[in-house]
């Protein structure tokens, strides 16, 4: 499974949070961004829930939203 996790952080913490999240197993990328969310992470794992739980334990995170990426059917 794959998902994008949209993350809001405490003011001024986005860059540090993104760097810490990038080190978590299952996280393909984590980038601080400008907009309603402060960090976007792309996750790939057999089970997204444990990765999301670990991300939520990172200090400075105030809110997360997980957006699953649907698997596309393979061409025949």
C-alpha cells in the first residue's frame, strides 16, 4: 500500500519534522511545503497504520491526514 500523509506542525517546526519523518522505515519521502499543511510524506508499506502511528509520535506534529493511493489495475 501507498499513501500521502499530510502533516500540520507547530510554528517553525516543519523542516525539522520533515527531516525526522524521512528517517522512518516505510517513508519514501518527506518534504516541508507551504500551504494548509506543513509537511507531506509519501509512505509505502504492507500496512500503513504502524508507519502513521510512528509519524504521529514525532515531536512538533499537531495534526495528520492520511490519503491512501489506490492501486491501479495492471494492464493485460
